[in-house]
C-alpha cells in the first residue's frame, strides 16, 4: 500500500496522543509485515488449491481407491481451510476498517497466519501422501507424507526457535514508549 493511501492508523481524524504514536507506528509496521507474509503464503495456497480442483477431471481419477478419494477430499478441504485462514486477516481489516482496532487486527491476523501455516503444512503432507500412494504405494505414501510433515514442522517452527536460542546477536531494541522533546 502506498504511503499516501495508508489509513491514519485506523484513527478517523488522524490525530494521536504523543505517547500513543510510537505504539501505533509499531502496530502499523507489524500489520504491513504480516500482510507481506500472507501474500507469499497465499500465492502457494492458491496454486495448490487450483491444482487440487483440477484432479477429479483427470482421466486417472476414476482409478483411485476409496481411501485415495477420501484422502483427496481431505487435502482439498485442507487447502480450502488454509485459503480461508490466510485470507481472514484481510477480511478482518475490511470489517474493522477505520474502527481504531489495529492491535486487534495485528493480534488476530498473527494467530490466523500461524494457523494457516500449520494447516498448509498438514495439507502439503497430505498431498505428498496421496501422490506417492498413487505413484508407488500406500506404505511409501505414509512414509513420504510423514517425512514431509516433519521437515515442514522443523523448517517452519523448530528452526526459527532453535536459531533464536543459539544466535548471540543482540535483539532489536523495543519500540520507544515516550519521545523526549529535543532541546
């Protein structure tokens, strides 16, 4: 969103108490970062969902076992749920636009994005299970899906926490709560 298009931190008259300004700037920056992350996730989810929507129209779909068709429906449902979760922060924003609820938007958007990533990991692991099951067999499908789930959980949850614990670079300073007048 361009700077001139930005709403004034959900404040209808554009004014802020001096102590509130740094907190609002932090919330605005957090919201902008969250939206960038959602854009990246949303693209992958849209591609996955689009692919899954075409599968029943392929010639080989009729050859799937009852279990494979059930798994297909489960991963399709997972893709749709993931889409809902990653788009929900945008819907929250639209519903609460100019209601001075930036903190609620950031907090709920963060939770929804985390749930969306978890659902995406489960869905991708399910898709891997289905594809390997169809191509090679059920036991291999379960192993491949399990490995995919473990790898994604490690990359998306475990690795960031491990990196935070072992990295010795200093943390960013907290946002300033009060600005002293110059002079």
